[in-house]
C-alpha cells in the first residue's frame, strides 16, 4: 500500500514538473507553433535591421519564412490583407501616401529609428564651388545643365528613385513645383547601380548630382562637406499629404549642407515597423518587441558601408550585432515574453 502511494506521489510530482517545464517553455517561446512572413524593401539599406528583427522574433519561438522583398505599394496592400505580417521599413511621413491602403487593418508600432532619416539632393563639392550651386534653381542655368549632362540631351542628369518608391512621388512633385522638367532628367533605374555609376564618375573627376537618404552607404562613400554637399530647394513645397509638415523640411545642423539651417525640402523621417493589426492582437509578444526595440542609426550606417565594400553576409552581420548587444536584446525579449503571459 505504501509502495502504491509512493508511486502515485512520484507520478503526480513528475506530472507537475512536466507541466511547469511546459509552462516555462511556453513563456520562453511564446511564438512556438506560429509561422509568419516578414517583408523587406527593395532598397538594400533596410535589410540589416530587417534581419535583426527577424532573428529576434525567431528567438521568441516563431517560425519566420523566407523574407519577401516588396515594393512599397505591394507591401502596404499585403500587410493590410494579412498576406504578410510586418516589415520594419515604414518611412513616415514619406509613406503617408500609403496610409489609406492600410489604416484600420495594419498599424505603425514602435520605431527602429526616430527622426534621423534625412532626404535631399546633393552635388559634388568641386562643382558646387566652381559653379556656385546652392539650390535646385541653379540647374536651370545653361552652364550648370551642360556640366551635369552626361547623355547629351541638354538636361542635367540626376540619380533619382525607381518607380514605386515613396521618394519618387516627392521628387516628381518637386520637378513640377520648381519647374525643372525642361532642365533636369531624373534617372529612375536601379538605385544601387545608378549610384555606383555616379561614384565611379566622381572618381574620374566628373560632376555628379543625386538624391539620397540616410542611413545609406552613399554618405559613407561620398561624405557630405568633403566630397559632396547637400543643396537646398528654392522653397519648401510638399505633396498634399505632407503639406502640414513644411516646417520639418528645414533643419538645423545638417552636416555638409550649403546653408544652416538647411532647406532640404523633405521632412525628417522615422523608420518604423508596420504590422497587421489582427496578427498583433493574436501575438502580443511581437507587439511588445516592436514597441521596445530600436537600432542606432550609427550601426545601420556602419553596416551599409561594409555592405557597399562587399561584406554582404547580412545574416552574419545581424547575428554579430545581436551578440554584441546581447544584454539589450535580452531585455527586449523579456518584455516580449512578459506580454505573452
């Protein structure tokens, strides 16, 4: 009889320990059994922080399928319908034009980086000094157009944004607002290839004119104030959906700008996650992680520069970043796990 009681007690203890073990495992891996799709943008300067978030989400037990590379319009439709769960490359206010597509079905949650994402137009410093270029208006001058006309069509050639990018909308608006259609030719081919061509031209001593944003490898390769300068717009003129942000399109302390404050003509952006609302409601651990995590812009700059130099093992770079910031990441993961309890 005593043996039977001992056996029952041992069995109960074993069952209790198993239950506790399963509960602990569930707390450590709240995403176990859940599969999701993430997206990343067509610009490769966003892939590093995408991969960091992907690896952190996997540490919560989620199975993350191969990351999809999507244009802006496709992503915002896909996240609204739940075809993808999220990306961490919303640029706002630049992407305000897509809000009607996703609001009510998906939402901005947290921030990868606040405020430091700049946009604007640059020319090589030697040409800016030689021709006295300080504004887009200077590209209406015949001598300036001739200097930057690389294909002989009488227009200054400017590396712009491919179709479907949010910056394309703003640049197209500027070409009309500042009456530049007869003076500037926007190059809309693949951005990385076009900029690589511009960098090569700069190395050969040729004038270059381009749009860029930060963080981006371009400002590591062509340093503002040394190799290139930010130039100003004639006046701030934004698309309708950004019109209430005119004050934010002029900024103080922009290194390498021809003037301070600098009228870049683009509001500073936050880089933010955008996620399907239904997915977030079912997965509070992911919501909490997105709200807690952030990546220093300096680290994104550094990776972008390394990538441009040929180190394009983004998975390894993200893994190394997590290892180097283990205590910080563990804190974010603990917040996420607590939200799932």
